[in-house]
């Protein structure tokens, strides 16, 4: 965990929190504006005909690409965290990542499949740099025993969702009602605004996120890794160009699935059995493994907002209220509306509970149960016909309660459980769990037209609720692994 400067430790200028939290609040708000603005229309854009400005993909292909893209976005948080820990520092990683993201969104607005895939690649690498490190800087604003930490992350999380709230309303409307590519370009405008704000507000961050001391070994490892990566990427591109291998969403999805599985085993093997781990470190790594599994399943359900729930909104939900029609993508703002309303409530509730506050494991269990219930309530109405928009509204409310019980709590837990020397990497591990979840969610989305919706929704809900109940039963043993960290 980055060092905490005395001025930020005593600073209460932003709603009782360090002034630097506002810089990170608005940086992440604009980054999420771009991300959720594109997510709101990405599946629609891929499935729209060429005549309507889309790419003409099938539902199965669009679902697989959606899952692969989101999985890779979060997967790149691992190397992004490592680069920040050893070479760049979190501040530079956030700046460079934002620049790459902005370029990616603007490229996506260009016509053709080649710019589309190029844009996805840029956004993947840029988000890998920005996403874990901006959260790590938030943790660096607080001392190890500062009781404001969880509340600070909840406020930070509210900033994420202010961006996620307005993004579908603006990008979704422009994309669905005017032109998809204009809606995509607006994401680049948002990221550019975030970069300007971040640069102007960096002076309020104290020492949080500053570059680490020079590490020649890490620089050599980075150079070697870069050469290996370019060699592999160049070989794959050449073989694809020569027709030796055929890159399709199906075989690419299979490759990503195998890679994620092997990477997860390798990462936790190293975290648990590295010689420099103390006994307490190993206990905390075991707790992180439990949270990893729970997080992966949670996000595999939750992030279907942009795939299965998005298609359910477009095909099975009445898109009018009192005779006024609205875009299907607007449903994706509901989660953020509820988050903006409820995040301060949850932040105040955790502080008010004090010593009676539920453990991290218990909060995770609550999150899983609520995200499962969000799909369970759709089972009786998903058999056919067009349903009231109130059903999806209730689904997003339940998902929001689940998210606030798990996501900001998970971010905070990673900064508390991580040994200081690998703080960025552990945050990358947290985002690896989301990557695994996104991949699983993409696989589920690709089955949208292969199973009856009540069956599909029932299986998704059942897995989440059962794992949530299991977590309740092991909450005390996991709490013993975390020691004095709640």
C-alpha cells in the first residue's frame, strides 16, 4: 500500500475525507462515463445491420466478443498493477492509461471491423493501466487504521456511478436514436475531460501513487516481457494473415478461457507459496482466494446488464412510460441511479455500525444473494410476451444492493489485506476476478437464443444464491484468516 502523507491523513476537506479523493472521484467518473456509455450500446452496435451503422454480428458472436472484451479489460489490470508497483508509480499509470483509453474510444467511432478491433485492444491496455491504480491511490490517502477508509471507497464508488448514470442517457440516446458511432465518440470526449481534471487536481494527492524507487531488475523484466509479448502477438498476427490459424470468436473465447484458468492457478500458486510469504501473509492470501471466487461469480451475474439483460430490455420489455418511448439502453442507468442514492446510505451505515459492522465475508454473501434474487424475480415473467419496465427496474435495484455490499467492500479489502510491496498487484488480482466473471458472463450471454429464458435465468440465479448461503456458513473461519482486518 502506498505511503500516506500526513497532510492527506489529517485532511477532511472533501465531505470529511482528503481533498485528493475529489480528484480521483472525478477522474474515475469520466473514465466510467466512457466505459458505460459504450457498454450501453456495444451489443446493439455489433448486432445492428451495416445499413444502420452497425457491424452485422449474430447474437452469439456479439455475446462472445462482449465477454472477451470485458474479460481482457480487467485481466490487463494485473500487468498494469505490476508496472505501477515497479516502474511507473500509480499516478503515471493512471495518466498514460487514460490517454490510451481516449484514443481507443475515438478509433472505435471509425467505420469498419479493423478500427473496431483496434479500438477494443487500445481500451483493454489503457484500462489495465488506469483501473487498478486509481483505486490503489484512493487507499493511499488513508492510514492503515483510518476508520474512514470503507466510507471513502463508498464515496469513490459513487463517483464511478455518477459517470455510469449519465453515460447511457447521453451515449445511449445518441447511439440508438441518431448514430451509433457518434455515441461511441462521446466516450472519448468523456475520457479527455477526465484527463484534464486529473492533471489539474494531482497536487491534492500528497505522496499517494508517486513512482517507486528505481528498480533495475523490474525494468529488465518489463523489457523482457514486452519483447516476449510482441513476439507472440506478431507470430499470431502473421499466422492469421497466412491462413494457418483462423481467429474466430469461438476459438478466441476458448483460448481466453484456458488462459484465464492457467493464470489464476499460477497467480495464487505464487501468492500462497512464494518463499518470502510469512504465515500471516499466507492466511490473508487464502482469504483473498475466497473473495476472488465469490467476486468472479458475482460479476458473471451482475455484468450481464450489458448482454442478456440488455437483450431482454430490447426484446421483452415495454419501452414506454405513459405513452413516452425511451431507448432500451436507458435501463442501464437504473443501477447507477440507485447507487448514487444508496451509496451514501451504505457508507454511513458501515460507520454507524462500528464494532457491529458485518465482516467482509458476510457482506460478500449478502451481495451474492441479492444479485441472484435480481434474476430470480424475472423467471416467472420471462416465458414470453412483453413485460412492464418495472420488472427490470426491480432487478436493477436488487443488483445495486448486492453491488454495494460487495464491490466497494472488495476494493477496500484488497488495499487492507495486501502486503505493501505488492499493493498494485493485489488490486490487479481483484480485477482478475472480475475478468474471470466477465468471461463467464459472456459465455452465458452467447446462449441467450439457445435456452428458454426461465431456464437460463433460473440457473444464473441459483448459482449466485447457493454460493451466497455457503459464504454465510464459512464467514467466521475466513475472518480468522484475515486477522485484525475486517
